[in-house]
């Protein structure tokens, strides 16, 4: 991750990282990949403080497939095998790993609900 505004072909910009982490469902998926790689894309990581009705869950799954997973894949944070419904760490996952670990390991220093 580059903080000085320069970017090579293999480094992710801070703007991209913050954009990716701006959504709680993308954050949850990335945190899940820290613990277990690969993940099934129909095993959506839903924050425990959010109550989702069954009809909303269907919409969330649609949003994951059409918005969140493609966005994570485009940033190369995940590799998504649509045929077997599997998500694994992408080629740029190591760029975001230190930030994810820092967030995961220091929840008491973050605003409530961020994780």
C-alpha cells in the first residue's frame, strides 16, 4: 500500500483500499479470508449487529454477486470462481492484509460497528 500518492503496477492506492473497506459486507468477507481461505460466496459474512429478514437476505446475496464480489475481484483482493462458488485471496490481498489485521486485532480502538 502506498501513502505518498505514487503507485506501481503491483501496489494498491489508499483510495482503492478505503473504497473497498467502506462497505461492511466487503470488510466482513476480507476479514473472513484472514481466518479461512477459501470462502464460499453464498456464505455471506453478515455483521452480528445487523438483523436481516429472509427477503432482505436474498437482496444482499444478489448485491454480493453483482456489486461487492466483482469490486473485490477488480481490485485483485479476491479471486472468485463463479462455477464452484468459491472466493479466495487474490494477488493483491497481501497489500491489504496488514490493515485488516490491525483492524481485527484492535477493535477497542475503532468506532463501534466498524468491524
